[in-house]
């Protein structure tokens, strides 16, 4: 059974990321760590999945900063860099990570941006809805959000 924890050693999470993601986040982590939290799923002492929750602008948003300000201004936290180790895929770990995050912050809404259309199904089955599609000069991003149900 995997354990969901707030990561104290960012390098442990960064080590499971693909090289292109590491190049994007690792050099600028010091600029973001005061308003971002890494959560990792551990199994048998190893990070098997993880992601970063940002309270301000995140470096992996291809569209502009105004999108970030819009969502953050409405109280949404940004979920970025969600990754499952390739040797642990198809074990529901991404869904488990999202469920643990929602349980940790049951009143908080979240938003994210994806660049691969195949991920829309994954996030939809985890309660996220497609909000908009943004097309840039050489990219397409899909903005999705999750809003907890009122009790």
C-alpha cells in the first residue's frame, strides 16, 4: 500500500521525473518552493508517483500568466508535474495520488493544464472537467478543473 506524504527532499521526487520535466522544474525550484508543495506516493521506501501543488504561477503552464491569476484568484490550487514511475504504470497510482490530495484538502478546488489530449480521460475519471482549450503558436493546452462537492 502506497503512502502519501509531503515531500521533504525534492530531489527524491525530481529523480523519478523524465529529463525534459526535470530541466523545466529543477533549476527554478528555489523560486517556487515557498508557494509550492511536493506530495509523493511512497511504496517500499521508494517514490513511485508524485506531483506539485502550486499556490501561485507554475512554470509548466504554456499559456499565459493571466490564466493562472484567474484560477488562483478564484481560490483554485494548481496541480503540476503529476508523474508516475514508468515501471509502476497501470496500478492506479495517479488516481490514488489525486484521491489522497483531495482527502488532504477536501474543501479546495484544483486546476491544471494538460498538453496531451489522451490525459483528458484520466483527469475526467478523477473528477476534473474540461474548461477550455488554448491554442498557441506551437502548442495546445487543455485547462481542467476540479471543484469539491458541497456537503
